């Protein structure tokens, strides 16, 4: 009986060893493909449906987006990855706050808007790579934690535009003191924090200011036109060179000189002027005709006074009158 048990025990031991080795290999392989904290997959659909989360219906006030309900670091990272792959403005703000991918604070509104536009125009190159740079910064941190902050702080916030397609403006708040849950990214003595309940707004103190204050867009003023100096009479585009050609002054002016769009065809009835059309207004006044007969010509006064140079007299020369020639002898 013992002889039969020997081979069986040997086989069981071999099988157990095989299982242990196999499990070790599987475990090693699993460790090799494991993504460390902070590293996420690339944004596969970045730029397909860009959205500014500041306009989301669940966003309160001027927050970056809806409040986050994440309860641990892994959930925060997953939520942040999804938001950054969706919202180009959020991505620019986080990159500038982290000082990565060529962006930093302080910055101007023009720089912020240009960076967002760059992501929208080049989503697979600029936007996707910026998300990678942000998440690489978080992955290289000495620690990633959730913490309850009770200190004084400022936040960045988004000033919304007139519609959900307008890139929001970036600004910094005044000093606040209100308990908040924050995502803490620590690199030694350098600490960055994102405020969860405000859509991951940067939670910090910015003593030198962050960005130029947001401004309201200028009102849209419809273009106006007026008659040029060459034809000062009438109402654009029916501009005339004299009151007699202005239909508002002289109702009897021929239709041919009332300007474009009158529907009149055929030879023009004198006098004919050159109408100021929509794109044919001359840039220089017509030349002045020379006088038709003899007579004095008065030159305009000089536009600049003469310059006195020391040692040179600018007095007019003395003119000696010339006597008329004597009459011919008879």
C-alpha cells in the first residue's frame, strides 16, 4: 500500500510545484501590465464631442464643472481623466497650474484662449499630449491623497460666455476660508491641490495674481458708412458730388445719376457724375482742372513754417524795378 502511495505523492508534489510556478508567472505578468497610480490610458475620443463643463446643468456658479463625489484617489483619477478628455478649457487650466507642457501661471486671457483653440484645432496632437503631460505630473508625485482643507485659499474659476460654445475666461477668486475636500498632489515641498466640490478648481494662494481679469465682450456694432469727401451729399451708397445731384435735395435729378440699384438703363442724361457704389468709392479726390484763361494763380500757404539755418539769410532778395522799354522811334 505504501509503495502505491509513493508515486502518487510525487505526482501531487510535482503538480503543486507547477501550479505555484504558473501562479507566479501570471502574477509577474499582471504586475508588468499594471498602471501605477496617476497614469491613465490616452484619450481615445478626444475632440470628438468637446464640452465646456462650466456650462453643464449640474455646475454651480462659476465652477470648473459639476461637483465630484469621488471617495478615493483611484476614483478621482478616473473622473479627472474623463473630464480632461472632454473639456479643453479644464485641460489648459490644469496644465498651467501644474506648469507643464509649456503652460504656466500667470498668463493672459489671450494666452489662455489661444491654448484652448490650439487643443480644439489639434486634438490628437496638442490636446491628447497635454492630458498625458498632466497625468504624468500626477504619476510622478511623491504622494496622492484626499484631504480636508480648513486654511485660507483662492481658486481659479471660469467666467462663462453668452452660450455653451463660447470659450470661458479664466480668473482667480479673492481669499476664501471654507472647509473643502481637496485632491493633494505632492512633489516634495511643492504641493498642488484640486477642489472636488467645485469641479477640480485649483485650490491654492496666488500672491502675484494669476490671470488678467475677465472682461465682458464689446458690444457688436453694425458697420456704418458715410459718403466720402469726394461726394459728400446724399445717403450712402447714393453719394453725390453736389447738392444738385442729391435726390434728397433736388427731386428732379435724373434717375441715371441717383446711384446704383435704380433699375434705369440706357444713355445717361447730363449731367452725369461718378456714383459712389458699394465697392467703387475712389480713394483720392478727382484732379482739379487748370484755369481756362490767364489770371493769377494763388498757391496754398506752406504746411510747415520755414526752418532757419544759422549763417544763411532767408530774407527775400532785393528786386530792382525794370523800366519799360522806350517806344519805337517814328
